[in-house]
């Protein structure tokens, strides 16, 4: 166990990268809202939430993870945001499926396949023919997109660790 982990520096890093992941997600949501809103102005499409699945909108989170970890160098920077995002997503999915089992409406809507229904609700684009359109759009905007954004932040932080090992910052930090 490293002395930095025992001293609490790594715990501070986990909190720091969690906060920056939330910031990256907020910036990404702002970019999605701005670009999608400007593009949809002449022809508004209230069910066009497919934009959240476009990897270009995750770039702010990716570059924030790359930039922050380039200068901070926490070993948990690449794992903490993805782990927290995945834990929240798994918890929400388990909660929803457990609630759906007690609802005749949801069982009928899912045709008995509750897990598939939940994954479609969270990970398939919404069309104007989708059942529960507004619920699906909100779930994808406030659950799926932050999850994907946390994965993008972790990917950027991982690349920063991977390619930053031979750089001048890494040599300066290891010489201390």
C-alpha cells in the first residue's frame, strides 16, 4: 500500500475526480442542449434524444479527464468516475426492475421481459412512437448521459496515465 493512499491523498483524489466528472457532465449537457437546440430551432423535434448517444457530446468530459489527470496524477482517476457511474446505473436498473415486478402495467408494457424493457428505456433512442416518451427522455438525459460522460472522463484520465508515463511531469513527480 502506497504512503499516499494511507495518508488520505488518494481519497481526496477520488473526491476530486468525482467532482470534475460532475463538472464535465454538466458542460457536456450544456453542449448537447446548446448544439441540439440550435440545430433543432427551425424544426423542433421533442423526441430527438438520440443526440446523447453521439460520442462528440462526451468530448468535454473526455478532455477534462485527460487535462485534469495530466496535472494531478491520481492513480484512481480513471477508475473512480466509471465505478461510481456504473454503481449508480446498476442501482437504478435494479430498483426499477424490482418496482416493475409489482406493476401489471409495466409487465404488460414489457411483455414479461422486464430487464430488456429497462435497457431499452435507458439505452435505445426515443422515437415519436416509443411508449412513455417523456419518461424515457428524462431517464436518458439524467441517468444514461451522466453514465456515459463518466465513462468518457475515465477514458481521458486513463489515456493521461497511459501516455503520461514518459512525459516530463511524470519524471518530475517520480524524482521527488
